[in-house]
């Protein structure tokens, strides 16, 4: 199950603050995997939160599966840049939260939580509380919780930034495996060109001050991504191309 996202001429002006986004239009098709890349402060998180229906645009419209984002929340899961865990719940209770709220019975929920804990490598930490976890572990709990409920749309805000490179590569592989299996629509924010190139079908490069779409790159690496593609010449070429575009956007940005 997946769903599409249509963003039309969206601007966001925070009260008393900067124009965070100006006139952003973007369509994310059913089952697409889109990465958002751009300098810090260009409005990536703001755009993701508006898609999720957590913040309203100042002007313009967003439709998720044809309806207002706030009415489409049950279609979406959000992995926030700062993991938001309930401090009084253990790791396994945090991972199972969405399933519990969705009314899933205890036995299948337990099995699902176990599968997800294994996926993110946290089986041994299942009974710990968030305060007993490292930043990367908290992030993995948040990832496991979002993946457990099989949303049609997954919104991910730099989910792997706090992780070591090996763990990050492994979770990138797992994310692509889940994507192939579930056909979810993915919107993925990252600062890593390599990650964007490895994962996505399209890469949207945003420019800052005000935040806007500067380039949309169709990633022509083969699907499914063959093992070892990260070490190939075509991967390097695609990454070099995206890096060049991103450097251009940084060069344009006035210094703060
Ligand atoms: N709640 C808010 N109130 C006022 N201004 C905000 C708010 N949230 C974000 N902004 C501003 O909007 C702009 C875009 O912020 P946003 O967090 O979307 O950037 P980002 O691209 O996600 O950056 P990063 O890569 O550092 O996470 C910034 O100038 C930021 O200061
Ligand atoms: Mg952000």
C-alpha cells in the first residue's frame, strides 16, 4: 500500500521569523522514493512536517492521497530528526506503541515488535528505558516503531545521521529491502549525498533563503540496487553529479 503527495506552490512564513519556504511545488507519486537534500536551514524538516499535517503552510496546498494531510495521518509514519520516545516506556513498549494504539492484539504485537527489534539490532536492549540508551540507539527505537505499523507513506528526517557508518549502511540496505517488499512511498531527508544516491529514485535539491526547489534529479542507477553498487563507477558518477549541484546551491547561499 502506498499513496501520493501533491505539493502546490507552498510557502511557509514563521511568525516573526524568516520565510522558510517559498513557492515549493513537488509531486511524489505512489511508491516513489524521494530524497530531500540541501543546506541546513533550507526548510527540509519544515516541508516534511507540513506533509505530515503537523504544521500548516502559510499559502499553497498539500494533498496526501487526495486529502488534507491532517486527515491523512493514519496513512503516514514520521521518523523525526530528534527521536521522540516516551521516557516511562521500555524499548519494546515504545516500539509497540503505534500497534497498541491501532488495536493490535498482544500476541501478534509481540511477534511484530520482536521482528522490528531484530531488524534494528536492539533485541538485547528491549527492557531498557530511553534514558539508558545512546543517541543512536534511541534513533533505532524510533525507526523500529515507525516501520512496525506499515504505513503507506514513510517520512524520514535524517534517520541515520547519528549512527556509525556500518550500522547506517546496514539500515540503508534494510530500508531498501522493506521498500521493495512493501511498495511504500518514501520521503527521506538526508545530508549525505551517498545515502540519497543509494536509496532514492529522485533527489530534490533545495536552496536556502528562502527555501525552494533548486533541482530535481532522476536517479538512473538500476533497480533493484545490485549488491556492491556503492563501489561502482556509475554510483561515483551519479554522486559526483549530485554533489556538484549541491555545491552550487551552497555557493549561492548568502552567509548568515
Ligand atoms: N517553529 C519555528 N519557528 C520559527 N522558525 C522556524 C521554526 N522551525 C523552523 N524555523 C526556521 O525555518 C527555517 C527552516 O528550518 P528547518 O528546520 O526546516 O531546516 P532544515 O532544512 O531541516 O535544516 P537542518 O538540515 O539543519 O535540519 C530555518 O530558518 C529555521 O530557523
Ligand atoms: Mg531538519
